[in-house]
C-alpha cells in the first residue's frame, strides 16, 4: 500500500525501533521510508552526517513544484561550491493547511566532516529561496540542525523524530494529480 497512513508512534529503521511524530494525523509510511533511506545512505558514506531542517513558504498557491525544483538545483550548487560536498541528500514535503499558504518542509543531509553548524547553510537557503520569490525560509520552531555519528542511537533517534514530521498525513493531497506531495534525493 503506497499511501498507507500509520498512527503508530514507533517505526523500525536499521533493525532498531524509533519513536516517530505520528500524532495526531498519522504519517505516510512510504514517505518516511524514502526519507530514512536517504539518511541511511548518507550514514553509510559518512561516519558523521549533518542534518538541517527548515520550512519554505511561498506567497501564493501553485499547481506545480517548479519553485522547489529550482531551489534544490541552486542550493546544491551553492553548497557544493562552498563545502566541496561529494553528495547531498535531501527530502521535501509539500503541504497546504487551513488558513496557510502552500509551503514546503525541507531536510538536507550533509557530510558532517565538512560542516559543523547549520547557520551558514540556512542563510544560503534563505537567500536562494527569496531570490525565487519565496517569502520565508525558516528553521523549524526549534531551529534544528545537528551533527550525528553513524553509531549514536540517541542522535539517530532524535533525527528520526524530527524528519518524521515531513511524512505527516495532514496537509498533503491538495494538488493536481501530476504534482507530487514529496520527493527525495536519489543517492
């Protein structure tokens, strides 16, 4: 079932059980699986991975995700130029909720040996987003960026909790059928 929503607050990843942010609207398991696959691939390539999560807002509804595609292309280019990354993992989710404009939740996975803090990377994202007509680029409410180590269960658990929000059931599906609710990198 590709579009299954789970209301369980536990998921399994790398043969470990982790808490996920599934309340109150549940999470799409296929979205969460794709995001965690990207995290796993990055952790297999790098003993440290830096995760940054932020939200991207636009002033008006659009039928396409053209703006997020342009953002990703420019953002990856800038990050590679600044940090010389060999690979960049990411995931995004498109949402529209009552009384809110269309917005995107975005998470990026980076080589934690080349970047220690997320402030510069968030500033780069904000500059690019605004240049494309976006109105706001903000870290999520807790300003989440974190370097994690491959074998640190607690840090991985923390990241899985935060990225599971992108898979939440609420806010998805308000788009034409040819437009996606989410996407990830193809590492």
